[in-house]
C-alpha cells in the first residue's frame, strides 16, 4: 500500500536506481510536481503491477523542466489491471526530455481501460530519442472510451533509432477520440524498423 497525498520533488537526482522486484498493489497519488529529475542509470528487473485503480486523478499543473534519461533497461514489466476512470490533465509542459538508450525486453499489458482522459494543454518543446528498442510488447485488451485532446503542440521530435521486434495488439477499441488541435512542426524519423506487427 503506497498512498502519497502530496509529493513535491524540487530536485531529484538519481545516479543509480536498481529495482529488482517492484510490486505495487494499491498506489494513489494526489499531487506530484517534479521540477528537475535526472536519471543516469535505472535498471528494473521485474516490475509487476497487480491492480492500479485511479478513480480520480486530477493533475492541475505538471511541469517537467529537464528530464535526462541516459540508460533505462526494463527486463520484465507486467501490468495486469490498470483502470483509469477519470484523468484530467490541465497543463503539462515538457521543456527538454532526452532519452539516450531505452531497452524494453518484455512489456505485457493485459487490461488497460481508460474511461475519461482529458488533456487540455500538452506542450513538448524538445524530445530526442536516440535508441529505443522494444523486444516484446503484447497488448491483450486496450479500451479507450473517451479521449479528448484539445491542444497538443509538438515543436521538435527526433527519433534516431526505433526498432520494434514484436508488437501484438489483440483488441484495441477506441470509441470516441476527438483531437481538436494537433500541430507537429518537425518530426524526423531516421530509422524505424517493424519486424512483426
């Protein structure tokens, strides 16, 4: 049981973060602000989320100024049940987000139900992904009932290498998805290989 009522992180520097086993049964986060978060090395061997129910997740302001991820290896990541009933994001600004190496070996999502997801403002200024390898990504059931995106501005998004080895989507139902304004100024994909889709 992990209940965080108010989680304000002004400066969060993680040099080495090794998580061997991470089981989250119930985790409710009311308010979480991250100003600066530098992750140098983050290895997650096994992270199983059995049940993660977010009844009401209101994020008034989520500002990420600088987020540098040098190496992030995820060996096994299983999500059994993830039900998000109401998730309202008013303002989410990401100024600089650099991901150098991100390897995801196994990612299994069994049930992911998103009932209401309203994103009012989402501005991504710089997002550089150099290496992103997805070995196994199985999505069994993903139901999105209503997903409204009012304004989504992406200024620069460079993807150098994106390899998807296996990506199986069994059932993906999108009932209502309204995108009012989505502006992409520059999006360069150098190499994107999909072996099996």
